[in-house]
C-alpha cells in the first residue's frame, strides 16, 4: 500500500511540475515577446514577482530605465549618424521628428520603432495644445514651429513620464546612444488638408510612418484629394525643392536638372508635366511643406543641438 501511494505521489508531483514548467515557459515567452528583453532578465523578473507578468514587466522597465540613465552618461558624445524620420498626421495636426542612433541595425529595431512612435505621438499631442500665436511661421492658414532636442526632452508622454525618461529606457534596452534631434509641428485651418509620408514607404504606414526621409504638406484642392497630397509628398522627398515658388516672382532654371523651385520641377509621377501643371489640372494649391532627411546638415556649422533651417515657401498660383 505504501509503495502504491508513493508511486501515485511521484506521478502527481511529476505531472504538476511539468504543468508548472510549461506554464512558466509560456509566461516567459509572453514577457519576452512583449518587452523585447533577454530571456535571463525576463525569467528573473517572473521569479521575483511570482509569475505575475504585469508586475514583472513594470520591474523590467524600471531596471532598464535606471540602467539607461547610467548608460546614457557613458555613451554621451558618441556619434549618432543613423536613425529615422517619423511622421504622423492626426486630422489637422502633424509632426516630423528626426531621431538618431549609432547603427542602422538599431534604426531597424522594433524597440527603437516603438520609441519613435512614442516620440512623434507625444509631439503631435503637444502641438495640438499650442495656440497659433505660439507658432513661429504662419502661411495662408498653415502654422508651424520647430522644436530642438532640448525642448523635446521635456515633452510629456501618455504614461506620465517625459521623453527624456523614454530615451533612457530605450538606451537601456538597445545599448546605443540615442538622440531626439529635432521636430517640426504643423497644423492647418479647416479649409486645408494636411498629409505626410516617409521613404522608404513602410508596409504598415498608419498611424505612424518611419523612413530615412519624411515630408509634411499643407495644401488645398477642389474637391479634396488626399491621394494627390501623398503624391506631392513623395515628389518633395524625391526632388528636395528649396521653395514652392510663384510664376510672377520666380523664373525657371535654365537647366531643368538643377531646378529647385517646386512648381517648375518635373513632376516625379509624370515627367511629361511640371508640378505647376499637375496642380492646375487638379485645382490644387500648395500652401506649405517641410522635409526631413536623417543626418542632413543645413550648413557647415550645424551641430546636433542646432535648429534646422525651415523652408519658407511662397504660394503657387493655384
């Protein structure tokens, strides 16, 4: 009888131990997938918090942020030549943000992309609370303001932290120096349309788009034509115009290959016409635009903390 009970106990213990190990493994995989942290750290977090995934995740983030602040000090000054441009448009509000890191490997990392989404979302939320009088540049119902890296650090995020906290958290996770270089906020009046895009075009561009290049465009058309706006954004990214231009003020360049005035450039999607002809055909008018490129320098004196030159376009003839 004793031998029989002992066998039953051993089977019970072995079965329950296997179930516990299976459950723990499932929780470990879930936490690893959710946070992106190593299996070793995720296992330690679960052990410390009795397999409570939420508490384990919170602990991991606290540890990562604390480690991130320490790493940030050590990595400070290291060159951040890679990165991405993030673009987001929410109704009449939009933002372009350039975020830099050390390597292209991290620039393609999901953790870095998640951080970039937090940054651009927070910047759009920040811009939606600004009054038009707070903006530095107003053109025909389009209002914009450029934010430098120091100001961006203090912007609040939805979780009650600020962006500098999230920088530290991400540094702790990816192990590279990270710098939010600049952001441009744009909002438009109700009679205008605001669109944005990046290149290379992402597979899933909404609600945030990432790329090496990005553009925002304020325009109007009758009827509203978002597709045209996106195509013009692609043109701005590809052709890098310096201004919109006006036919009564600006003359086309004698060499079309060197044309930098937007309305006189060959339309990227139809080289048989120029941008001005495309606008006239669609009863459209470009009001304002902005373009970011990762790592671009506006002049030889620009540093990482300097403001980037903002384009000052003139209206087209519509």
